[in-house]
């Protein structure tokens, strides 16, 4: 690393000593927000490693391909850079998502940078065989997530990436959704429509300005609300279905699949007698998770249009389809099972970003009691 570069890093390190203990934005932080595309991670790694095992580990465990999208898209786009100049370091400091990766037996700018940032005790632990993974929040700018990753050698570092990569990927996903939520709803929300949902159904989600209600129906013990954002070349849709008095133990992946297909066949119909159905020919993934402090199932897969033929006995595929994400959970206070389903139709575009928008919208779900609690807390501050 050149003398000018070292001086620049030393100044940055000294200035950041005041910020290093704070793992999050703090009141009075007027630094600019981090920049760069959502869904991108800047990987600061020497190019010789990027084309070898370390790069493969990053691609496989931090930015793997998403199986439940119709065409290949990585979980995150990975942009590899090296610390070759002050200008490049300035670019890195501005980026939203950053990972520094280098083994300590290297004499490269990235390895030298990590040695300058980590304490002697941490470096010695790495040299003794304990890989180091250090998260830093809002390090140089607000709304920024940075990871330092190092180990004694490339083999140990690749193993650390394999073990910790999924957690790192999940963290980047969460902070990406948080940033997207702020951008999606900072203006032109349909507060009146949200109030209507709360009054009629006892729940609400944040609604952007160009969504419309396609279906809103209730019976004695259940309800269904379908919100749509239809543009000339894309369509985003979110429905919320709930059942009162259903035992949470009755929620199973099989129940989720059958219920979703029943609802989409009944309500989400297309032209010439077609309707939406889960595409079981492609990967379908259901996992247990925590959703808004509730035990839940999250299902990711693909939908497609079908129609019934041979007197309704057989399903025939039709043109049109896309990805969906589905959250199903039990809310104890209301004694309800909720299903929140977001789906995307965007044949000319990548689907990953649109599907994340549906995740963001689902995460704004709140019951009447939760909304009241938030209002009470806000008024007391």
C-alpha cells in the first residue's frame, strides 16, 4: 500500500476511533447516508483470491443464486474491488454493504488494512486458528453495514465464510429491507386505505400510493383482502387471509400449500378461465422462522397460470407466472391465523428487487393492539 494511501487510512482510523464503539446510528448523526444499489455487496478482496477458492466461498455462501426465482439471480450482486488507491477507498467508504476479506498470511493492501483495523489480541487469536468476523454498523456513513473477515490463511478463511456466510447474508438482507421500507413509505402512503383495513379487519399494512383493493371480503370467521399495483409492464400483488379460532398446531406446510391454492383459484383469476396456482414443478421452499416476533412459516416459490380441462379433472399450464413469498403465522392476542402472500409479475425484469418490495410491505403488518401500543409509545416520548 502506498504512503499516501497509508496516510489516508491512518486519518480515517483516527477519526473513526470516536465512532467505533457505536454499532448503530445515533441521535445527532448528520453524516450522509451510504450509497449504491440496493441488493449489491462490495467485496474488498485481492483479485488473485477472487478468482480462486476464497472468491468461490463468497459467491456460494454470501451471494448464492436464489433457487425460487424463475431465472438465475444471486441473493446479492457481488462487486469485487481492491484497495488500489485513495479514490477506491473513498468509493468503498460510501457503499451500503461492504465485506473486507483477506488472510493474514497475505501482504496485500486488503490484508494490511485489516491488520491496521484489528487489535493485537484479535490478530493473535486469528493467527492461533480462530477466524475473525467483525460486523460494523454505520461505520463511515449512516445506513451502512460493514464486515471484516480474516483468518491465519486462505483455507481457514474459506471455512469461516462457509460457516458464517449464511448469517452474514441474512443480516445484509435485513438491513436492505429496512432501507427499502424507509424509501418506499416516506411519502405518498395511502393512510386512509390503511385506516379502512384496520377498521374492517383489525389489521393494516403500509400501502404505497398506486395500490388498489381488488377484493375485500369477509365471512363469519375469516377474511380476504387483495391489494394490487398494476403498471403497464409489471404487477405486484399482496393478499392477506385470516381465519379466526384456528388452532396454531393446525398450521403445516401442507395446509399452507392447500389454502394458498384454494384462495388463488377462487380470487386471483386471469383471462379465459385461468387462475393462479403454485408451480410445483419448480423448487418450493418452506422454513420455520420468526416474523414480527411471532413463530411463523415462510414459503418461497413460483406461481403460474393454469386452467382446468377434461371437466375440471386436469390442470393445464398457461402463459404467465413469477415468484411469491408467503408468511403464515398465529397471532395469540386476536386468536387468528394470518397468511400474507406477496407475488410479482415482471417478465422483462429481474424479480429479486420486486419480491423484496413485497417482503417489506408484509413486514409493515400490525394488528389493532400493536398499532395502539405504537401510538401510546410515540405520544409518551
